[in-house]
C-alpha cells in the first residue's frame, strides 16, 4: 500500500516520504474468492459495467461488476483512488449522495456485499475538490481499519477541520471519530493515521505531525527537535511510527564539520529506533519512506522484517506498490522480490500502479505510454491507446479499475 525549514527542505522531504505510501497499506492477503460465487444484487452500490472498456488482456472486460463511488479525484501519479480501497477482504466504497447520509460498503471481489455502515453527521465539505472525503485502509497489529477522512465544518460551525471516522475493514464495526483543526490531508503508515498540522499556514515552519490511533482515537503530537554541538546543528522531525518506534528525519544546518557526531550542512539522514537507516541522500524528493507490505516492511533501503539492506540503492519514483501476496514490489524505483530476498533498479519509469502475483506490473512511461512490464526480466510492452490500467490487483488476480464515478472489478482471464 503516498508528505507535503524550520526548514523548507525538511518540509519537502516530508512531502516526498508521504508519497511513498501511494498504494494501499498492506495486510496479509486472503485466499482468492471463488470464481463460481455469484455477483449478488445485495451490493447496494452495484451499477452497470461501463461499455467498451479497453483493459489489459489479463482481465476479462465482459465479466465482473461496477460499484458507484464518490468523486475519484485524479492522484499525483494518475491512479487516484479517493473513495474506494482494495483490502484483503474485497473492495470498500464510499458514496455520498446529496441530501442522504453517506454510506461505506465492503464488497467481495465477486460483488457480494459484506457489510454497510452509515457515516452519520457528515461535515459540510470545503469547496476545494481535492479535499473532498476520501477513504484509506490502515494495517494494525490484529486488524485492518478503514478510515473515512473528511475536510470541512461541523454543523453550525464555520471552522474547518479534518475529521476521521474508522471502521473495522472485516466487520464494519465502528471504531472512533477524531478531529483536528488546521490539519492537512493525511497519510497512513505503520498502524497509525498521520496528519500534518500547520501552526500558521502562511509560515515556512515545518508541519507538526500528529499520530492518531485508529482504534482508540488517541492523538500524539511530535514537535520538531533542534540540537547542536560545536560545529553544526540539526533538526529531528518524527515522520512516522512503526510498532511503537519512531522514524526520524534529521537535517543538518549551520556547519560542515563532522566532529562530535556533526554532519554536513543540508544533509539528510533517517533513523529508526535510534539507528541510522540507509536511503537516497542525493535528493530529498526521492527518499523512500516506510512501506508496510504483507511480506515485509521497508524503510529507506532496509528491510525491517529481516534487518538486511537492499543490494541496490536506486533513485526512482516516489510511489510504492506490491502484489496481492506481497512477494513482488516496486518501492522507490527498486524491484523487490521478498521471497528471494533480491532487489534490482527500475528507476523512475515506468511508474508502476499495480502488480500481480506473476510479477507483471502496469503503469505509465515518461512519454505517457500505458505499459505492462515483466518485473523479473524488465521487458516492457506498450498497451493500446486508451487502455484503462488497474489501480490495484486483488487476491486471485482480480483487477480493480477506476473511472470518474465508479470502481470496476474484473476477473482474470
């Protein structure tokens, strides 16, 4: 399973690291749904399949189903998925019709409704279309949470807040509701929901991260920490938390010496649980942040699950995406095979949006060509113009596609 000094560079690095989690946060993949299970009409949001869909040949455009969703705002890499999420249980969708209570629904990959929940007392949305309600999944230690994130004002109030409401992704059980004033769109990592709160939106200060536990609603604010010695100073910003331990971005300022633990002016380091983690230090925009997959957890160029570093330290796209089982992944331009424990450099292109368990990825080249790529060989195939690429691939090879108003689920051929 995408963070906008103080330090301007630190803020940029925060933006870049949040982008690394553009894919859905991962949890262990479920068994493939039965191909004989009927697409039952009890999935409330079922609509007709869009006609004449052009999709990669691995997917059957004559079968499957479509679900109505809210406004699927285009994401920074083109594969926006604001009002639906692919989870290990199926596809969750969020729909808000004018004058009606918004509904969150989880549906199997064959179209059978698993549960529905109302999102009561919705906020009055801010008119900014890029801050409309969105849906994200968050892996915790014993379950996956779905979070509906709204940006707007409470009834009777003009104050803008960011509010989240969480639900158990498997059962639909209500978790918590929590609000923050001045918070910007969030990222989800390592079992927490991470918001960015600006003390003064017009100031150049770095945003203050606020971590919210999706089960308890507990909010933890982590301020920027400044320190110095005889030769230089540095600033530590907590970017994330994983299994109760901090991920810290350190930027050095005001000196070029190395004595007493000092570091070069402007250099950026990353620490986890107090230990230095290797990453790309050439450009803050390509730093790879925390990525939690079903097969392993990656921070920078270190596999936190095994404690080993990648053989390849590659500069590449900021996105991270993996296959349903988690074995194959593209993380910051590195092609990772968790089963073999190997990595190789893909680079910036193609930008991969989805990967299946046969290591076939789908994405876009720098010239806008839509392509498929065999991640084991690097062979890239240009797809016909107008091909709709999957935004995700579920267990069993089901492709999940987005249109402006619907999410389409197609079975493999």
